[in-house]
C-alpha cells in the first residue's frame, strides 16, 4: 500500500481473508438509501486496516470488501458489485456513548469525539482508495458515500471540509446542527418538568391525530381538541385532553427557546410521533400507572448527550433544570462542539467545483414522521447554501418524503432508489428531477413521486391516490 495513505497515521494491517459464497438477506433500513438486498453466493476479499493518530489515544478499524462479513450494509454493497468500506470511527463495539464519552468526570474523550464527529470518515476514504489501487492496480473510477441520521450528518460533513473524498454523497435525515438537535430534543421533557404536568400518551396522540385530520397547519387546531374525551386503554378508561398536554405539544411543535424567546432549534413537524415509534424516540415520554397517575420520563438520546457532553458527568439527569440552566447547557454544547459536529457550513463551492453531487431526503410535516431530526433543520441549511450559490440545484438536491419515520418505516412511501439515482447523476449526467418511492409493509401499497425542494407534491385527482401518477410536483 502506498505510504501516502498514512496521512499522519500509524497503520496496522491484518491478514486479508477470502470470504467465499457469502449469502445474506439485507432487510430494509440497514442499507441506507437502498431497498432490501438479497446477496447470493458472492466471494470477496476481506481486508482490515487499523490505525492510530500519533499523539491521540485512539484505535480506528477500517474494513474493506473487495471482489475476486463485515457489517450487513457493507455486505449488501459488495453483493451489488461494489468495493465497499466501513469504519468503526474508533469506537469499536461501544455504540453507546456512555461507554466512551468521558475519560473521567468532567473530562470528555475529545480524541474519540473528534473521530466520530469529523476525521474518521475522510480517513476511511483515503484508506479505501489506497487499498483498491493496490488490489486492482488502478484507483476507483468513482467513489460514493451513503448514510442516514449520524451517517447523513457525516455525509454532509464530507461535502464541506473534505470535498475531494467522494464523487457522490447520499445523506438522508442528516443530523445537521447536531448539538442543537439534542438540546432541542429535550424541550418536551423540560416543559413537563417546568409545568409539573405529565400527560399520558393517549392525550398526546389525540392532539397529533387532530393535527393530521385538520391537515392545514392551523395552530388553532390544538386548542380545538382540549377537553375532547379520548380512549386511554392503558389507563382503564376515557379521559379528556388536558390544557397542559396542549401546551406541551405546542411547545414541541414550536421548538426549544431561550428565556428571551430566541430559538434554540427547530420544532418537529405537526404530524411527527411524539410518543415514539420503531425508529423514533418519544419527545414527550411519560410512564403511567393503571390508576391514571403519570410521571416524568426521559428522551434517551438527548438525555445521554446533554449529560455526558454538556454536564460532563456519568449518571446525571436533566430533571429539575431551571430555564437558565437549560439555556446555558444548550449554548455550551454549540460553543464547544459546533466546529466539528455542527456540519452546517453552507459554503459547498469546493464540492461543486470538483463536480460532486449531493442528494438526500428528510421527512415532511403533516404525517407520522421523523421526530428525532426536524425537517426544517435540513431545509434551513439548503436555503443557506442556495443563498450563497444560486446554482445549488446543479449539484445538491433534497427530496421531501412525507410520512417516513426516521430513516425508514412509517405510513409514507420510501425512496429506495435514492442511491441509484445519485449514481446516474454522477456518472451519466442525468439530474435527479424526481424520486420514485413505494410504501413498505402497509396496505394498500402507496406509490409516490417525491419532489425536489422547494417544489411540493400535490394530488392532481387524475389517478387513484395510491399511485404515483396521481401526484405532481409544482
């Protein structure tokens, strides 16, 4: 392997091994921006490279699959004929931040945090290209990155300080504004704590359902449902929707705010599930006993990140925070970590100039949607890029996917050809004007044509509402 791959790192190579007749079913949701994949009797060379950054206390593993198993997503890519690479960003098997975030109380593990936040994904591209050149005798013709959520954020990062890393990037549900995402995500639990009211999930769902049925985004709908009696099966009987539930839901829709009214981050869509789903964690979590008594719950992602990286303490809680304390935590997270974790630099001129293409899909409002990463964070970033570069549509497109939960699932149509469309854009110059999408696991099956922002999807009435032909972009 050429020495320049080291880029200041100390490398260790494990012996490569031949994986013969590898077969696996890769289910939907594992292989970001793709559908399910059946890999049948594929043979490939498995190569593992480990490295450290001298002066840092880290150890990063990069795994490559070359035709002649790693994580399932990489196995799917190899099964489709790609030379694929994955990285553990130096965390090994410690996917839970509790296991690695702190060296000691008050002392964040900055080396591993920097790997996760920034450097490791670019390192992986350098290592992968060098392995491919050594194995095949020539560099790759094209290189691509695909990811969702944290992977989506890392994809956006690659287009910013590392524009040469990949020709095409599929970055869906990107965690742009990562520090604000988690402090903002705690807003629902903070409001409950502040009010001393802990509404059960049936009340929260009733308000969400009313918003969906109104389907006009009218803020007055939230007060129209107050007092409505709803069936709370878990609480052994009906109960009226409380004004406290309405206040908390409206607050989460509006988004977290400092004491002086300035926004901390965007609120979630009015159709987003606030009590959790298969892919989403509850933003208004409560625990209720059968007698109707409910207590404060936690939003695990936000609770973990704010206590570990904001308070810098293990076994801490955000319960009983004053508004002043909440504000200070939110502000300090941005001040400390935005530079390498925020991923919100709108200057993509270098990526544009080198011919890179960037595509992704967030989730739309007025449907059960992603409650972890608000859609308006992505759209705000796109608008900022457009303000700097009026030709943004030539290299960066965002497709709004109504009804999809975080990364996949939900009652909407999932664009499982996102990556294929990106590849055609990069290699054939065929711009992605629309994305076909199909629902998964619901009856009747729904087909849609997703529209590039800032166009919107409208029902034309020309066809059945479950078919793509019934919708237009305008």
